[in-house]
């Protein structure tokens, strides 16, 4: 894999990799569960958000690879989701049991809380990494949040109509974004991103095969995952 120039990894061999389950609170007092993959307190962060019916377990094999590139990762259980890779979504369970709002759009508050949480470590620009509906939320959040350095969006879409138009919300975004698409999603996604200048966006769909929806495209067992990783690390290398 190509080393990410954005990250201060000159002394990467000195890092002590660690992972721990942490918690913090959303603005409406819902307790959020996340997995913190910490290299060094001063290393930049990637905030990772799962797709529908999923959990932080979606990034169980992805986060350690990104961690080895010299970044910290925070994989977050959003308030709407389920179980994946044997990891239950603890935040979604609490939201259901305690009668918190748990629509997909409500998860934006959890994502903002994740950003506030990592500020206890440092205040460097972050990368938002979203999958499916959370990819759309990551793009929306980036438009209004100064601290976002870049966005990685696996299969974003118009998941919140009629309440919110993602296309309108992200028009004029001026930070680097890396977006993946399946073959069937490509025209739809390019239309959603049409209000963003080409110099800021990289859209990738596999040349062979139909592609995979969401961050599962990076799982080792997914056909073509090596190419997804190559394209992603090339994007990081340009930051």
C-alpha cells in the first residue's frame, strides 16, 4: 500500500497500536459506543461510520489497515443499525430501548459527537469515512464543519428525501472527496455530486464486475477489494 503523505508517519515503526471500546454522548444525551484505534495522540483521525443495519463491526478489518498507515481511527456505532461481523450495535440498542429518535438522519448528531470526542486528543483536520447512508451524512457534515480535511464516501445516495436533498446540501463543497460507486449506482451518484467542482472529487467504480455497495468493498473476502484499497490509498497520497 502507498503511504499516506497527509499523516506524519516518518516514525510509524515507533507507534504502539491499540484498540479499545470507548463511549461519549450525543447532543440529546444518548450514549454512543465506538472502537478507538489509537496510534499516537498527535496523529490525525479518520472517523468511520457504518451503513444501515450495521455496526462499528463493519470496520473490524478495515480500521487496523488504516491504522498501520499512521492514522488514528474511531469506528462509531450510530443510533440506527444492527449487527455485523459478530459485533452488535450498542448505540442502536440503547436508542431503541430508551426511546431516542433513531431515523437515519438523526445519526448526524452522533457523527458530530464523534468529532467532538476526538478533540480531546488533538485538533487537526479529520477525514470522515461513511458507508451508504452515513456516506451522505459525512458529505453533508463536511459542508458545514471547518475541521474536516477530506471525505471518503462509499456509495452515498439520496436517503433522506423529502426532508433533505443531499445533492443540494453538498453543492459547492470545496474539500477533497473520494467516492465509490457500483456500476448500477454510477449515474445516480455522479448526478448527486454534480454541484461539486471536478478538481475536488474522485469517483471510482470498478472496471471489472458490478462493484460492491458500501465499505464492504474493502473487506478481504470481497472480489476486487485490492483495487478499492489501491484507489483509496492513491487518494490519500494526493492529500
